[in-house]
C-alpha cells in the first residue's frame, strides 16, 4: 500500500478534537516506524545482492549449495563432539600418507643418466684398509638437465660405506 497515491487531506477536513489528533499522530508514527524497518530490511537485502553480484569471487555462493550446509549443520547439532585425540594438523589417510603434499614424481619416460660418486681407491685404503669397507647403501638424488631439444634426468648416486673392524686410536697417534 503506497502513500504516494493517496491525496493529502485539506486542513478543514481534519478533526479539531485533541484526543483524535493524538491518535492520528500515534498512527502516523507507527506507520513511519514500520516503513523505516521495511526500508532498512530492503537496504540490507540489496547490499547482500550487490555483494553477491559484484563481490569477490570467493564470496559468491550458489543458493542451491546452502541446502547442503543446512543438512550438515542439523547432523552436527545432533551428534555430540568427541574429545580431540590427535592434533588437527596431522590428519592421515588409511595407508598412513597424507595426500597432496610434496612434489610430484619425475616422469618415467625421460632418459636417466647415472653419475656414481664413489671414494677413490686411496681414500678407501686410508679409511679402512684392504677389504674392510662394506657398501651399506646409496643415496640417489635426481635433477632435471636440459640440452637443446633434449630434457633428461641426472641421477647422482652417493655410495655409503662402513668399516668391518673397529680400529682403536690411542692418544698421540694420528689417523
């Protein structure tokens, strides 16, 4: 019901009784308060719509997706919270690995060139003597290399050794 279309009454048509005039003033104040409330609600809705249309893309929400959250919130309210057993930052999957962390593995179709970093014979003799060094493992590091029209992977293999016999060194003797 719009008040713009209603004609204003003539001053002669208004009642002269003060009690009736007070009632008219109260009715007008109530109508004004109702209009102010409606105006503030409409402005709030308009701000929300403008934010949804022109706001950041992360703030844009599909109204149909809100139905999903209503159901989840209802289910969460029905289930009591269990005590926290593990820290939130250490969530793991069934097989014990966290998904999506770290670098992707290097592709298998690229050619690999092995470079073995080994001790020289003199270094082996200095460390342990004849036949006392045993290979216990190796550490492999891969890196990309590029030559014109060729991309390949260089594998650096570092050999690890251990002594079979323990040699005790006395004070005053050098190594």
